[in-house]
């Protein structure tokens, strides 16, 4: 069991899909801010980076930059880079399991708001053997939460080609630069 002291910000909504009958119901999860100076937050993201078999290395990159902020921490890095997670745990946030973390994001605010990395937990074929349900719309839940945190501000991101449609469905528009998207609040 790992623990971390993530700062609870507010509830977020995703969907819970039952494996048995594909029934979809809304599910409340927690949107939290991670602190790179908190050893337990670092450990939680490290364990996620080891356990998620994501096609992209975003969890590893988020952990790496959190570690950098912790070791070379200075006012600008701490002020301008924020780390967020969606977790299915609603209480006792000081002791979640890595499986409870559903998504991670790294946001830089030095020159506006830019989502540097965002990753929802990839589905595992073994999930249906261990759980009666799966979560869906996790990426949308993370984006909706970030839109709420940065309400009234433009949010920029660079998209890999596989995610372009996802960002368009979530209100982002293509920017003149290739693969750059903007969300106008």
C-alpha cells in the first residue's frame, strides 16, 4: 500500500460501465493536486508509471518532472508547473492504491495554460476478471476538471495524432500550428 497527501480540489464525474450488462452510470471521483515536494505523492506517481502499460510514456515523464521539481525545486518551477490526478478514492487520500488513480496531468502556467501531459489509465484485459465494472470518459473527466481549475483562460496543448478527435470532441480547436490545440473558455 502506498500513501500520498494529495490536495483534494473537488469531485469530478466519469462513467462506470458494468461488464455484465454494459449498464452506464455516472460516477463521482476525486480531482486532486499532487505536490512534487511530497515524497508520498512522488511514490504514488512512480508506482502508477510502473503499473500502467500506456502506449505513450506520459506517466513516466510526469514522474520524472515531478522528481526534477523536487530535487531542483525553485520558485518558478513550483509556481508554474502543476500536477493533477483523478482518483476513484473519495476519502483517506493519504493512502490510495495505484489502481485508484485513473488519470494524471501535468500543466505549465508560465506562458498561459498549457497541458504538457495527460494520460488516462489504459484498460487491462484482466480488469473484467477482478472488477464488476470499468471506468470510461476518464480523459473527458480530467479535461473538464482542468477547464474548471483554469476557468476563463485559454488552455493549450499539443496532441499526438491518435488523440486529435478526442480533443475536438471536448471543445478544443486546432491552432494554426500542426498538432496544437486551444480551448477558449
